[in-house]
């Protein structure tokens, strides 16, 4: 099988609090013969704080990353963090559609900007190689899960051009490809609270509670995510969530790369499953009695 | 009592500037409220998202002031749900970014949102220093400046033992290059305001 | 030697206020060929026209230039006057010194100089004018009405009642259209079918109307007064003369689970079916895509069991060609499908329905007998949310316009619901209430004030299903944009009115203009609402734009009058400003070399091929020929002709170049 080479932008969270995402991503990439070429000397994309406080900076930082990727000869860049993905794609979009912004960013970076590399999210990358997955499945992932996409993978459509903005399906397809069953539920793209995790964790509790409640009601045994922020808010902040739920829940939250990794028979340690706050075990005991027939 | 439409070329209104700098046309909004109806943070806000736009539409200083001083603009999560469903495709998230930046520039950010402002500033300060976010450093600055010393203290050990708490900043970025980007961004903005 | 008279109009102050009319008059007198020049305050007035006529006679003028407003205003006026004065009307031209001069420039010498130039151009042109005779085209006094909804029905009846024969062609097996699906109509809450079916029967019985249902227009050739319509009469697989409408075939057909289109999928129908009990004609049709016999050769139950042996399984489609004088397009509309609404479930929730489905639920002849039963489980919904402007006034969904009828039918639906479910609550999420017709606003107020319908101003962001109910997340903008969440049992979307799926294809086939939303284009948005830019094709009903029944009926009658007007004359008179291919003596015959660049350039398909033959019938040369009935005189062909063989009468190459040489 030929190596699929793709530019890799880890982003700050994969180095720190979402180490498990990085571990499982690397393990799965290796198993599927994907070579992740890390962009040399990449800088932070600015995430939400960037665009909230300084628009010009928030475009310049991601463009700087993309220029580095271009210089390294990488036509495509995959950013596993949904927020990084969104910032890279948005910055690229603004350069392409706003001559005024482009001129300002060129002034900041003191270089001219030509065509920028294409930006992918982790699901797009895995979908590209989905035919490699099925033959390598050694242990089907036979659980019923809720695929949670969050906000920034699919919105705004003009920037991401990926999947449906309401009721997306691409992650569900990947889970199905490894033998899993996905539920049809109504909170696939409802916001988890994002960066309020630190400054307003009660909001994360409130929003996360709605998400978990719907998943549990429809008898999901786990929630599967593709974003480190979503994972953190539904896993690390489970305490705040359970405070706002009548019936507490301990169903685990897995990264899509961990789900695929399990199906490919990769060892749990390699997939970082031990690093979760909510233990990963199946079937989880739903403490809430199921209410949906 | 306010009289509407007091904008002029000498003192452009926020709406006019937002159109020029952010390419957002608040006149497109016909106040249907769909953004408010779907906003996950609406109940944290003092002024509903659709009303923030209304406050800009009248182009009067008193209304603009209310928008800039609102808690709403800091409670916006940036989830992009509003613009995705807006029938007139008004880029409300961009308008919110603009208002946040303007509120800070005029030093009128709502006091009740100071922790949120501090968080964002701490984040960017960390990036400016090291080129990449140093989570512990960012949280440290946040706690120092907000005084929320004891929050999340309980999960810190767990995070550490699970390998999620890096004690030292990660190397790898070209620190000087990143610091330069921050400085150049400030300079270019200053030039454009002249 | 020319004897041209120039008449300069002041048009009150419109021209005289900016142009020095005395100077123009003097300059005109100095032009070669001009023997008379005067100025006058209002040339178009009675005395002005009399002055023109008298001057023609007294001064023996053979050409007239009226320097005044745009020819679009008064060319017909002055040409008629010139004719009354005794010269050919096409020897009269207008110099536009108003719209092209006094209205667009400041007062001053250059402006007056320009006016003089404009007059000079026309003088040079008129010197080279030839007398022209209007073209007379015969008219076939038979109309084709395409579409059998209320618009087509009304137009057909009105034309038929003037004494002309009408061919009414309808695509589906019965006439009636969307109006036959409605339960009650606003603002009177009349039973829709009760007011419609008498008209339908009248159409069927009218001696002047030939009704072809289950038929389509394949091709339309020709031009106004002289169309040739090719109609495909699709095979019903029934001998209509033998069928007595007993219905045994429908009862006995083994294929019973086809979603019923008339009932919007709320019930099923068999493969051999009559669309609804009051269908006109009340003859069944076999759905070939779902019939067992046509899919795999088995069954034939209907054929065996029909008491009058009326089934004809080998019946073929029939193609007929009809001579037609005028066409009325009445092909109707569709509504935006619920599956288009990503934020309301992409159509996967059974209890999120559109207005048409609600009509079938509410209808006494519908699948629930008019009882309010929701589609998923048949339970009576206790709380129904109606969402107005679903898809309309929505740039994101590609429909920026207002669909006009939804505010009214939403109020109607809410009222019907409240009447049928006494303990229930209807909530309407609206943006504005548009109720501009007669008794319309009172109707909506009745819903609010008497029937207890709650109106909340705001759009709904999302609808999703939870525990057998639908969670509706809306907002109340009149309460400071306060979010409102309702748990409803059923949600009715007032979806946008759109053009039919095949509207664009039909318009292109008929060479009728249409707008970006595929609604057929009227000739002028204010003053010519029932005509198209294609002569002889008229418009009626929602195929032109969203509208309600009273307006549709009025417009259909308007279209009918235009047709009747066309048919009232023995011939059609057309302006002779048309292109003509030249003729020369043998052996040249014509400067046309038969390249037919003109034919591909002509936007009106007005150029044909003509074979020039000798006495033995051998073809000597194939040249272009202009159809005087279709040519609109645009001149495109003249500009493409390599040999200058084709020229425009009234705007000949010679005339235009003479004008240009004056500059």
C-alpha cells in the first residue's frame, strides 16, 4: 500500500491536554500507511481567542502556518483539532475573498501570498482512505454510539464545504465502516460551550448536559468526537455536566481515531484510552433509565 | 430619546465601519430573530443577538454604546450557528468579533465579563511569548488576574497523572517570528486607523 | 427632390426650457430638402396635429420629421396623423430631442447644437425612406390552453364563451390542479372543491372546449396566429368510450401501496386509479411504472374483471398536430419540499409537514375524513406550530421573494385546526402578516381574536424530535427577542411557492422568457401582465408569479381577452419594420450566398431557407427568407450578413449610414 503523505498541523491542544487524540491519530495513521508530515516550526493558529480579540492577527497566524506548509512542499494540510481546522480554512477563505484583508496580512507577514495549501479535517482524511480501513478490521467495534460533530467541523458551510451543516453523516459512516451502530439523534452539531471551559464552566455544564441527555436517552453507549475541545468539555467537565442532570451518566467519550484504532486491534495504551476522565468501558452502566423506546 | 441615523463621514457609525472593515452589512438584517432562537448562549446574554444588530442599525451613539457595553458580545461562543441559519446570510459572528475589539479599544468591556476577557488575553499572551500555547502558563495568568485561585484545583492532579498537564512550555515554534507577527499586526492596525 | 417638413415641439418647458427651439427651427430651414419648419408648444395636441396635417397638404410635403419626445411615446400618434394628412405613415420619423437631449443636458449652446444634429439625422434618413405597407398575417381562430388548474379552466371557459374553439391540454389525468387539493379557500372558507368542480364540469361539457387530459405539449412551431402544436396524448390504457367509471378495476388491482400524489403521500392508491372522486374526466389511468403487467408481464386483473371490457393494455400514445392561433400558459406552481429544510429535519420527521399536506388532512374528502390526525401515529395533535415564511424571503435558501399566499393560508390552517380540535392550541411563528386583499386582514384578525390562535413574531431556528414530540426553538422579537421553546405535536411549514420543475425546459421549448426563479416573464411588469415577449403566447396564474385564486382568475380572464382580441380581427396587422433578403435579376437572383449566419443569429427563429428554382424545378440557389410574421425588426441579421444581402425596412443600411455621415 502506498503511503499517503499529508501535511500535519497538530495544534497546541494535541501536545497538551488532548495527548490521547494525538496518540491514537498517530497509531491509526501508521496502521493505515498514512505519513503525517508535521509542518516545521508551526505556530499557534490563535484559536477562538485570536479572532475574538484581534482580527488581523487571527488571519495572519494561520496564514503563516499555511505558508510554512507550502514551503515544505505540502499541498494538503490536515488539522485534527476542529478549531485549528476552522481557523486555517477561514483564514484561507478570507485571503481568497477579501483583497483588503490579503493586503494587510501580506503587510504583517512581509511576504506575498499565492495559492495556499488545501485544509482538511481528520474525518475528511480518514474518509479519503476509508477503503483501507475495512480490510484491516480485526475486532469489530460493536457498540451503539452517538457521533458528536460539534460546531467547527461543519460551520460555516462557505468555509468548510464539508458534510451537511445539520445532521452530518461522515463520522457516522466511519463508525459504521468498523462495525459500529450510530444513533439518529438531535444534538449532533449543538455547541458544547467551547472555550468557556475555563472561564464559564457552568455554561459548558448546561450545554453539555443537554447533549449527553439526548445521547443517553437514545441508548448510546458512548459519544464519539473529532475535536479536542468537545472531548474535553464532555469528558473532563463531566462533573459539571452531571451536576445539571437529573440522572448522572458515565458513558465514555472517544475520539474517532480511538474507535478506529480499537477496531484495527491496536493496543489501548497506544490509543491513549487511559488518559480519559470518564473511564472507557463497555457496556457502560447508563444510570439513567432509557426513556426512548 | 434617540434620533436615528446620525452617521457622517467625519464620524462614521459602527455599522459603516463594520461594513468597510468586516464586510458585514447590518442593513441586510430584517430582525427575524432566527439567530437568537438558535443561539446556545442566548440565556447568558443581556441583549439578544438579533437585538445587538438592531442597536447598530439605528447608527446612534446611545444604541452603539449599549451594544459595546453589553455582556452579550462576550457570552458569544463563536459557534457559527447564527450565520449558518440566517436567511439573509448576515455574518453575525464577524460583527461580534468587531464589537469585542471595539469595546476593548474604547475600554468599555462589560465588567461582568472580565474573566472571559482575561482568559482570551492570557491565551494570546502565552502564544506571543512562546509561539505556541503553554496551557499551564495560560491558566496561571488567568487565575492570577481573575483571582479564581481555587477553581479546578481538584482536577489538576488528575490531569497531571494522566499526562495531560505539560509542566513546561513546548518548544518548536520560531518564537521571534511569532512575536514579530504580533508586533506587526499592531503596527499595521495603527497605520490603518490614521 | 425631397419636400420635408420639420416640426419642433416645445413640449411645454420640457424641451423649450433647455433647447433653443427657435434656433433649431432656423437651422432646419437651412437643411437641404427641408421646405417647411415650425415650432409649436405641444405637437401631440389636437391643434398641433391639425397643423401637421394642414402643412402636409399645403406645402405638398413628402416627408415629415417631428422633433419632440421619444418615438416610444408618440411615433404611432404622428404616423397616424401623417397618414391622415395623405402621406405614407412610414415617411414620418421622430427626432428625440427630449429624452436624448433636453432631459439629459444642461441649457446651453452645445445642447441646442446637439438638438440640431438630431434633427439633421432624421432629415437625412427620411430623404431615403420608402413607403411601407403593414403586413397582414392570417389568424387561426383556435386557442391552446396549457394547464388545467383554475387558471387554465377560467381562461378556457372565457375564450370558449366568445365563440372560439379551445384545446385545453393538461398533464395529469384530471383537471383541477392544486385548487382541487385544497380543503377550504380564504377568506370565505368556501369548500374548494364545491366551487371548483362546477367549473370543471362546465369545461368538460362546453361545446367549444376540447379537453385532453394526461396529455403534453411536445412541440410548438410557427408564430402568432399560425402556430402548430404537437400534442402527445399519453395512453391511459383505457377505451374512454366504453369505460363507465364503475371503479371495479381500482378495487381489484393487487398493487395497492403506491403513495397517493393527490393526498400528498398520506394514503395509498392502486396502480390503476382515478386521482380523486370528482376527477374530470372520471376515467382511470394505469401507472405504467408501478403496474405489475407493465413491469413483468403478469396479472391483467383489471382486463379480466372490467364489466365493459374497457381495458386496452396495448394502447399507444397518440401524437396529434393542431393548428393554433394563440397559446395561454397556465402551468401552475409547486411548493418547496420539506426535505430542503436542513434545520427542520431534512424531511425525516413524519409530523413536520407542509401546507399542501395539511390541506389534505383538513379536507373532508381527504385520507382522514377531515379529522386532525397526525401522520406518525394518527393521534390528535394538541399543540400545532405553524411556521410562516418557510423558505420564502430567504436568500440562503435561494428564494428571496415573498410567496404571497402563505400568510393567508397559514391563518386559514390555524383556524381550521382550532375549529376541529377544540382544546388544542395553534401557534403561528411569523415575520410579517401580509393580508392585502379584500376581507383578508379581517380574516387574519378573526384567527387571533375569535379562534385563539397565538401569533409569535420571530423565525424558528430549529425543529427536532424528542419523545414523540417536536421541539420548536423560536423567538419572540416583540418581547425583546426572547427565545421561545414549544413542544408541539405537529409542525406545519408554509413552504415557498416555486416554479414547476420543468418550467425552464418548457419556456426554452416555447421561446418564452423567464426570470431567475423560472417564473415566466411578462412583457412589462406594470402594464402588460398577461402577455409575454413572444407574440401570441399569454400568461395566466402562478406560472408567472405566486398569487392567490382571485388574482389568478382575474388574470386568466385578462389573458382570455387578449386572445379574443387577437381572434376578433380577420387578420393580424404587423409593423412592416422587418428584414428583407434582396432579389436581383438572373443569373444572380440574390446577393445572398446561403451561408445562413443570419439564421443562427436571429433570436426569433424568423429566418427560413428558400430554394430558388428554374422552370424545371431544379434548385438553382438556396437563400435566406425572412418570415414576415415572426421578424421583430431587431436588425441582428443585417449586422451578420457578409454580402449585405439582407436589409431592414425602415432602418436600411443606406439610411443609417446617411445619419452617421452627419455627425
